[in-house]
């Protein structure tokens, strides 16, 4: 009878070979396939549409439909009570004149009110503190003018009633959502036109959209920082009829779009 060792070795060796042989065969087959020109794995994983990123721009010009005018009164007096009372009287006259010119009271609002002391000039070398010489009262109101062509007329009415602070006349669109939407649509259309032109030049075509976003905030509304700041003035300094030209407001839009190309 054969010893147990003679049976253990032959049974284990064929089992091990049965496991190793398919692995070796697979490795050889894989090596043969790649040698035959099969695509590497990285190329298979990147089989997505290439992207073309462009920025579309638009400019929309629109006539304003509302004007905002800032006017006010500045009064100096010996006492705070006198300055405040005189200022209140003149501002009431200003508001009455603007109302008579066709502006409803609801379109007039106070935007600045102050009462501060004024000081006499002293020689800094004498070391004494400044002395109050009087008081200055200021009251400014903003007038909303629904008919922009009346802006000059309203300004003249305010100055004629005693306004000696004026400025910051600006024009706007009461509800500019439609203008903003138009600017964005035109910017998007510009982006598509640019992408089509580039794709055609590359011998391909646009097949879809991969991403889109507002660029630099989307729509840039008109800037009002250039408006004239409130300044002291007199009725004599104003022309009999102040000419005002509202012109047009400029809205600019930019969008960034990544298009899929191919085909």
C-alpha cells in the first residue's frame, strides 16, 4: 500500500496548476490584444464630448421712464431755533411749489436733515477753543418725477421757491426686469453665434450645452455715481428754463457658456 504522502502531492499539484493556467492564459491574451493595437484604458475612460467655452456680450439701450431729483434748503442763523424754524418754512414752500408743478406729495421724501453749529475763526496760536458763532440747518428731499421731460421744470420750481441746494438728478427705469432679461438673452445668443463660428472653423459643430453662467454678475446696470452731487446754488445762477436731456440708459450683459462640440 502506498504511503499517504504519495497521494497528497499529486492531488495538490494539478489543483494549483488549474488555478495558475487560466491566469497565465489571460495575461498572454491581454498582451496579445494590446500588441494588436487595442486602445489603452485611459482613452476609453475619456470618451466624453469636448467642450468649447465662449463669453457672449450684449448692450441694450433704453430710454428712462423716471427721474429722481434731489433738492434742499440750507439756512444759517444765530441760534439753533432760528435756523431750524427758517429752514422748515423754506422747505415747506419748496414742497408746495413742487406739488403745484404736478408732483404728488407721495413722490416727495426727506433724505437728509441736519442741524450743526458753526464756529468763528480764531488764531490757533492763542490756544483758546473755538466759539460757536451760529447754526446751520439743512433739509434735502428727493422728488420722483414720473414724466422725465418735467425734470427741468420741477428743478426750476424748487429753486424759485427757495431751494439753494440742488443736484444728483438721475434717470432710471422703474422696473427693469424686462430690460435685464433682454440683455441676458442677447448675450446668450451672442455666445452661441461665437461658438458656431469657432466650431465651423475647427471643422466640427455645436452639439449641446455643458455649462452656462452669468459672467461678472450677469447684467451691469447704469451707474449713477456720475450724477452731480448736491451743491449750493442761488436762483440767479439758474437759467430761466433749465434744459434737461434724459438720453438713454445702457445695460450691459455677459454670459459664459461651455458648449459640447463634435460630429
